[in-house]
C-alpha cells in the first residue's frame, strides 16, 4: 500500500494542538463537506464517543438515575423523562460542590440556575448503547422511560401481593417480568449528595470492562489505550506502527487525511482573507504555512481513505481533484475547487462565494482533524485515573 506524508515541524504540531484545546468542540465545523470522512474514522477509532461528551462519570450517572426512577410512582412516561431531567439538573450543584475548583466538564455548570438544552441523557445515550451499558442497543430514551414506568408498576404490584412472609418466596417469579435496562452497577454512596465528577475505582473498573468487552468497542483505539494504559499527547503523535494491526491502517490513514485536508483549510482561509481584504500578520503566517505545505506535499493513498469512509461520490470527486491540483502544483485550480465546493455544500451561506457579507474575525478550521481524540483522551484518562485511585 502506497502512503504519503506531509511533514511539519514539532513546533507547528504543538501550535495546532494548542489551537485544538482552545477551540474545544468547534471541530464540528465543516465548510467543505468532508464530515463523512471525519466521522467514519472517528466511529472506527473511538466508537461510542462524541464531541459533546465531557467526562466519563456520566456513563454511570445515567444508570444510577434510571434505577432511582423505579422507586417513584409515575402516571406517564413523560413524567419519567421529566424526573430524569430534573435529577440531572439538581445534580449539577452537587458535582460542582464536591469536585473542587479544578473540576471541568460538568454539564450545566456555567449557569446552574438554568436547565441546559442538551442534557447528559441525550448526549451519552448512543455511547451507553455502544459500550454495552444499555443492554438493548436499539432502544430510545423515550422507550427506556416507558420501561421504567412498567417496571415501577410491576414492583408496586409485587409489593402489594407479598405483604405476608408466606408469599415472599414468590417475589422472584413475580419480578420476572421486569426489564433490566442497564448492565448492573450500584453506587456505594448517596449520588445526589456525595457524587463527584471523578470516578470511583469501582466505577472505573465497570467502564474499563465495558469498553474492552463490548463487541462495538473491543477492537477500537479507545480499548487499546485503556488496555495498555497509554495516554498519547496528541492524535498525530500516535506511533501507528506499534498499534495492533486491526486498527493501525485506520490510524495511519486518518493521520494522512488530517494532514491532507489541513492544506485545503489553509487555502480556504487565504481565499477568505483575500476576499475580505485582510492582510495582517496572522493571514501572512497562514500563507507561509500553506507554501510550506505545498513544498513538502506528497500524495496520500486517497483511495484507501475513500474506501473506509464510503463518502458520497461528489465528495470523492472533490478530494481526488484537490489531490491532483496539488500534485500538479496548480494552486489556481485548487482555489477554484474550494470555491465551487463550498458553494455546493453551503449554498447561499458560502463565505468564499460572497466574502464581503462576512467578517474575517479569525481563521476557520485552522487546526487539523483529531477525530474526537480530545474527548476520547478525557474519557480514557478519567477511567485510568479511577483505576489508579
């Protein structure tokens, strides 16, 4: 297999890492419509992890809250969901109070008096499915609330039915109709009073086992990093040759594509700045970086990337054409490709198509794709730190 590499200095890589940390979840920006490629590698390397996730603790908090819900009486499943959302909201203050001033990633901590729109139950639901904590992979959040409602009614009926000691022996049979939503875990502390954002050792072991045992995650880069207890400083510093063979090609190709499309985003910013008449030091630095990119450009094995990502034909056509333009040194053709591509993807919101209607406040996509590595690293670090506690 032929593989190319665009070589940047460690200083440049460190700069990109710093920008990534500054921008956080803004890696979802997709002016050129290459999200299908990005997401395909992300799902392969870090399944069950999304850019909206913040800390590993929520993977256990949600099973706790659903278990608590079965101890309350509800009339409708919407009442169950309202209960879960209210518990998520009230738990914010507990987590902030008990986790200390250095804590981060507590959903809703920026404004503790207002319930956030994106709640942990929504953010982590697919992750709970993927790692096997949610025992029914096709079940929705609403359907889970319906099951809680049914379980609570079964539990209440059993309580009424087994008031005498003689009838107590029938409890197990009577409860056979209950549906166990989550892989069992019971907190050894009062969740609403004593929870912190850090994992206990028991919780860390629970998540470690699920990430390594779930069929969807056991062969992922996440599982490898957990199993080997490795904390890589950045996605581009992962030595793919030392990674297990079943994911090493994916790591290498993902690194290649991140370098490749970074050049497209550098040129995008140059075109955008030129259209807005901006020629400051920051833009000149981008221009110099793009020149270095072109001077060191080597073609990647793009067909392997496209085979993995299964992206739409128009996206494949654009990526192939951009690669050809760079190989031939035809920057004018590359510029035209980016302008036409953004117009196709963004239509009337395309900046390059109408730069005067937009202000060039800061570069767009002035960082390399990391395929959710930042979020995954936080989750992995939380688990490993919990195991070491």
